[in-house]
C-alpha cells in the first residue's frame, strides 16, 4: 500500500452528502464489474446496499477513494447463542489498487473495533474471494468458517417472495476482545437483519 494513502475513520453521521455521493460512485465502479445488479443499490448517491454502517474506514489517495470497509455493531445468533459482534461489510478496493488487501482495511479499523467493545468482528464473503481471504487468515488475524449458513432479511419485502434468504458464504471471524476458541458452535448464523 502506498504511503500516500490516508485513512479516515468516521461515524456514519459525520459523512456529508458529498461524501455519500463519492462513495456511491466508488461502489458502482468497484462492484459493477462483478455484475450490474451489484452496482444498482448504490445508484442515486446511496452509499450502502443493505443495512447502513455505524462506522466506516475510508482510504483516500490523490485519485480519491482507494478503499472502504463498513462496520455495524449488532447481535447475531450462532447456533443457540446470542452474540454481540461488529459486522464488517461494504469492503471494496479501487480496481487499480486491488493488491492493497483486506489486511490494510481491518488494520485501520482495529482501534475502532476495540473501542466498540465487541468480542468478535465477523463478515461474509463470496467463495470467489477465498484465496484473497485465506492469505489474510494465514497471518493468524482471522479464521474462515466453512459449512456455516447465514440467514438474513431481504431489503425489499415482496408479497410473493420470502422475507429472508439463507446463504452458504465464507464466514470470516476476527477475534477482538476474546480468543477464537470462545466463538460459539453452530452451523447457522441468524443475522436478524440485512447484510451490511
């Protein structure tokens, strides 16, 4: 990562309309190549797709936004255990900086995660990102959980469709205030809300 990248850690209510517009354009350009439907939620200056983040880590360089990671504190249910976590999501890196890595985003967020007082941070990623995430996990900073399904609310409710969806993503867990051995057992995570 270039030493010219500067990180901004902020609460959601510290962002101005211009910040949301810039983030909206960043997400459309970052997620658009993976499918038009992935960019659609960010149209019209919107800077979130499902649940709205509580905090954000935004990296800037001379060309604008270089990277982004959102954080939302929430309770999830792992198996039979209610668990407070910081959900990580809205991860993106500008295409010309793709080797910047998730490690830099999580590293920038570490003080904020500790400040939030959560035992764990968790996020889900597509199986296509497995190699990318495994490289990060080899450093011992996180663990990938496989065989765990995640049930989430759907952002828009339609009378002829279910209001939830269950997926089989890669679940990534980052110990923050407790060791990984304290993560509860279970093969289903109830997000009890929309994905970040």
